[in-house]
C-alpha cells in the first residue's frame, strides 16, 4: 500500500495565496496606528509615500503612476500638507471584457502634519516617471550650525622647590 501525503488546497494553492494577499492589503489600510501624524482618507487607491529629511529640507515622494500632474491637488493649510488626486479607469475598454483587474482606481487624499521646523511658504512640487516629489525647505533657525571650539593655551604650573 502506498501512502500519499494529503495537502489541503493543493489544487487551489495559488487561489488561496491570492486571496490571502488581497485580505492582507485590505486589513493593512486599517492597521495604521492612531498616533501617527498622517491620515488616510477612504478610497480605492492610496499611493505609497516615502518621507525623508536632511539638514536643509523635508522631502515626500508619492507613487502616482497614471495620474497627470494637472489632476493632482497639493495644498498646505497651517501645518497640514494635503495631496488629492484621482486615477481614472480607462473608459474605452468595456469592463466585462477584462479577465482580471488588479490595478486600483479611484480618488485619494493623503494628509501629513508638518513639523514646526518646516517653512510652509517654501514648497516645490515636481513629477517624473509617475513619482510626485514635494520638497519643503526648513526654516533658517532650524538648520544646524557648527560652532568651532577654540583651544586656549594653558601654561603649565611652575613647580616650587621645597626649602630643605
């Protein structure tokens, strides 16, 4: 008698993995901690963002492929930076002819609370290869200043000879 190992979902293993990835994606949107300084509005499409800074600036890079720069709305109100946009479904194709639709479409809103070190009057936006880059300059008083330490010459104390 030959023993065969039973593996449930063997035939549908790929389907189960696809379902698991989709569920992870859905629940990931709700797993953002409440204390984060960024808010995600509900929508079908939420672009990924990288945020980094150096001594002179704060930079945000959002992935917005398929969205023209004219369809993006970038605003700074107080200490809040808001980016709005919409990725539209191609109307020339009929939805029932598709075998699979994996790309996300719809409108999005991303808001970020800016630190007080950023100058909200000095913002630059550029778009290239589907990436929106936002550069916010830091205030002059927020940039680090190097202070030189001067070395003072100290004379060595003279030794006093003891009288014998």
